[in-house]
């Protein structure tokens, strides 16, 4: 039997909406359940929204909340949807927090799901697969690749994640 994967939603580009009148991006609600349905996901998933923020606005208190929720949840397989701008920072906080016996995968999107041509659906599927198959630890999953928490950064020049070394 497959154990359920806990998904914590924190916001980021994954869940942004577009206001056609003002051109602004904003948060309304998570798209995660729609994404799982569209992808025909058969993995048991338990979703909890922790916050809906742009990762550039995420602070130490927000990251402490994420760490605390990862520690106290019953599941040992966790996916965290997160904005890409500071996803590596949150991964480092989680990695430094030494949460034993849990596999934690952070995942994001460069294009909002609501735009229809998002990389988010693919990234989410990969993150769920990585969370089920990798050993305990903290990882970042983007564009089919997996990175260790202490060896990843977002390269803004090419809009991709890469290893530090």
C-alpha cells in the first residue's frame, strides 16, 4: 500500500492568478487539487495550505512555520509548493533543521498554472515521484531534476535551477 504524501502549499508562482484589468498577479486559492485531478494522480495526497505568499515576501517566521509543520506531520513523505525566488533558502533552513526520517521535496513553477502553459504540472508530478522514491533528506525538484538542499540555486540569468558546484 502506498503511504499518503503530505503536500504543504505556501504560494509562489504555482498559485498566482492574473488580473486582466490591472495586469497584476495575485493569490486567490491553491490550484493544487485541480492539478492533481488534471494529472490523474493516483498517489494518496493530503493537502494543507500553510500560507499564500510570494516567496520574496516570505520571512523567518514563515520558514519556522514550514519547519514546524514538517516536524509534526504524521507523514514521512512531504512535498512543499514554493515560490522559486527563495526556494533554495527555505530548503537550506529545512536541511539545517535536521528533520530525521522524512523525505521533503520543495517544488515550484516559473509560469503560473492559471496561464495554461505552466511547468507546474510536470514539476508537481516529478516532486511526488521523487518524494516517494528518495531516501530521507531535503531536496529541490525543478524541471525533471532533483537537487540536494545544500547544493542548489536559481540561476536568474537563464531561469533554471542548477547545482552550486
